[in-house]
């Protein structure tokens, strides 16, 4: 039973999904670290892409990091978030995520 509990704690999983701000929000958790993604479609002509993804993750108990990117598809927007997040890992003390696993998880629930 303990092995299943440990596996659950270290495996990326979606813990919640809900409608938010005109889009869908997905709470993901891995190794006790939470990542929230808000996926929304273009709402204004001046928006720089068709899809927008905002990623929120905790740096510490008091600080939340936010990375926001646009893309022509939801997958493109997620890849842009992943690149920006990776670029900011060292300078903003962000937690490292396996963005391919995140994309796979989102694809499994048809979010991408």
C-alpha cells in the first residue's frame, strides 16, 4: 500500500479542472508541487494569438510565479509557456516541470 501512496505523490496528475475566466483551468500536482494552467481562447482582435495559457506555480509559500503566453494552437501556447518557464527557472527561482508530461496529461483530457 505504501508504494502506491509514494507513486501517487511523485506522479504528475490532474487534481482539479474547472471553468474559470472564460476558459478552463487545470490544477496539476507532482511531488507535492502544484501547477495551475488557465487555457483561454482569443477574445479580442488585438490578442496576439488564437490561444492563451497562463501558468501559475509557487516559488515559496508567499510567492506565486506567473508565466503567460499565446499561440496559434493550445499546444503552441503550452510550448511557449514551457520555453518561457525554462528560461525563468534560474533567474526567478521557479520549480522545474516536465513540460512533455504536462502536455501528455492535458492531451489525455482533451485540453490540447
